[in-house]
């Protein structure tokens, strides 16, 4: 693994975590998937209490990452607001409402990942 790319992805994850926290996100976690997956190096996972908060968290993350010079590759779920996925390549941000977070339980699925 390229250490420089890994460190860049970690920097992105820290920006995203701060952005979710700024919008009062709940139970925000950063999972290091390096060596476990070829999907991404990091997941940032957070919860909101309603669709408006989930969308605001996604907007905040996207805005802060854009201002830091990172481009969003793909997003899903924005209109529904129950689970929004923001794909930045080496970083994937998952923002859930509480019910969806509990149902999909990504932390359990990626239980071998180290939490940062």
C-alpha cells in the first residue's frame, strides 16, 4: 500500500469526522480498512436523528472536503435521507439515521477494522 495515499485518506477522514461533528452527528467512527478491503482505505460512519440532519451532515462533509481540494466521486441516498453514501475513492462516508445504522451495522460487518 502506498503510505502517502493512505495518509491522505486519513487526512480526508479526519476532515469528514469534524464536519459530521459540526452538525451534531452521533456516534461518529473512523474505520481503517487498509489491508482488509480494496473498496477504500477508510470508512467514516455517523448517525443523525432525522433526514434533515443526515442531509446537513452530508452537505457539511462535502463542503469541507471540497474546500480542502477533494472531489466527490459518487453519492447515493441523498433524496431519501436514511442512508447517504459519499464516495471519495480511498474514503467512503456513511451517514445513517439511527434505524438504518442499527440495521446495517457496518461496524459489526467490518469488525476486523481498526478504529482511528
